């Protein structure tokens, strides 16, 4: 099963799509460079995302700093909650993300388990160090943010942002004025996110620096509807519900977006709309619909700010189901927390309802690097005499090339003209 992955990565490196960063110094796990063709393809994926969210949805785009003061991330909860369960080998002292080790060695997922249960699981299933075979120690929390200092000799602590979303929430007061106080409205940001992964061993799937495209949809919690829901109502969705996962059932619930709302499979109309929009986006990239599903996170897996989260997942040969986007109902968590910590009023006055509203937030959050890999794998064609990528014309890094066969006078100029 790993053969296709190896062939895809060999082609990607040889043709100038991606390769490990810092190669001449031995490389550093969790970092990849995008080569000439890779940068072109990545930018086309980003442009396609903009077509969906900025052009079609009419959302505003902003660009905020990657370095964030500690007080912002303390208010958002990331200082206390942006953690991974980590374990060290007692023999060679190598460190690992215990959730990944358990899945690799037992095939069972333990994400969301309390640490005490994880410890028991590791002992009962004899999970060992993959490097030396040694026994593993006690599991403990590791904060996955990159810490830095703002200014020379400064005592002001900062972090590289774990998500672009906080830049949007901090700017909410200005953004709601720009939107003239009308709800719902959406704001997007595309940029780098950072996670100090414990032991990234899955290539471009698990990076320490990655590109994100996030949308924050602000709405009145009493009216969680989308004005154009009818356009998505009939879209078929393949959903793996949290309750079924807990019971050990792998059967998917197949419903339309409209049925998902009516049967209360999802929390509201906005969630169903953006699940359907995400499916259409992935298909528009060239990922087949039959390898796309949406998995609801169990309560133990959800982020501290979310009351309901669905992960868009794509099936791959090497890595199984890969999360490429997360759709989270963040309620009023972020605006309430920033109002509490900053002492600023984060409500909006609704002219229609003649009252103040503390907005709730629906967040479709996409990685760009993971869909990039999934697109490579599902576009890869291996024939007897050649190996290539069958990409859609609008996604091809180079759509048309004109090359003179001979370097005769005037021919290169004519080729450039054409």
C-alpha cells in the first residue's frame, strides 16, 4: 500500500513539486519546500479556495501577524489547551505523540482518552518505542506552540500563531463596522500556522509549519440559517457520527444537507451548508467524491472552543483517512473570552432586531498542504512507459507551453509572442 505513496513522492521531488527542507544540512522533520511546480499548484489551490469563499460567499479577506502576544492566546485558551499527549522512551529518550504510536502499532484510536486511560492502553497493548523497542514512560502534556520573545531583551512573551482565526476575532469590532452591522457576515484569512509537532513522521501530512485557509462566519445564534442554503440542500453527504464511533460502528450515515438539518444530525443549517460546500470544493480540485467523508469528532476529541466539529477526510493509500478540513461550531467562545480579557464590548447592534447580539461563529478551517498531497495521490497515473499527474486544466501548474524545436532566428521570439 505504501508503494503508491513512494512513487508519488519520488515524482513530486523529481519534477519540482515538493522536497524536504534544509536537505544539505540533513533536513529537519516537519518542514517541506514547495518547488517551482509545487508553488504554482499550491497557489492554484489557494485561488480556488478564494473563488469559493471570497468571490462566491462574498467574505472579506484580511492579513494579520504570525507572531501573537501571549495575552491573546491566554484569552483564547491556547496557552492551556493547545497540547499533545507525549511519551518518552525510557531507554533512548526519544519523544513521541502517543496517539500516533498507538494507532500505528495497534490500529486503534485513543485520541480524546484521559491520560490515565492512555497509560493503561499503552501497557496493556505493549506499545513500544519504534526506534529502539524500549519501554515507554508516563504520558504527559506538551504545549505545541512555538514560544518566542517580542523585542530584544524583552520580557514580553509571544507565540507563532497556531491558527489564523485569532487575528480575525481580535479585529471583530472593526470588521463588524466594515460589514455595517449586517448578519451573517464572514471573514477569511490565508497564511501560515505553526504547531511544534513532537515527532512528525508522515511527510507533508504532519508539518510544523503549514498553510491554512480559514473562514469565520459571524451570525445571530437565534438565526443560524444561510441565505442560499437551497443551493446546497440536495448535496449528498457521507457522515460518520460521533455516537457510532463510540459504539464501534463504522457504518456511515448518508443524507442530503437538508436531511442532516431536519434529522438533527448536524447542529444547524450553517453547518450543513459548509459541509456541502467543502465537499464541492474538494471535488472541484479533482478529488473523487467516493473518497470523501465527514467524521464528527467525539466530545473528547473536540477543541476547547468547539461544541460540534466535523472533519472532512480523504482516503489515501499510505495514511488512511486524512483530515483536510475541520468545520467547528465555536459558539460565542472566542468573542466572550476576548471581551472578558480585553474589557472591550464584542457585541453587535442588530438594526433589524433592535438589540445587541453576541455573535456565534461557524468556522470552516482548511489546511492547504494536505489537500495538495491528496490531490497528487488521486491524480497520479502509472502506465507501462510513463508516470504522470492527471490534473484538471485549471489546476495544472503550467496549462500551455510553446517551445520552438529549433533555435533559428526569430523562432524563440515568435514562441514568446504566441
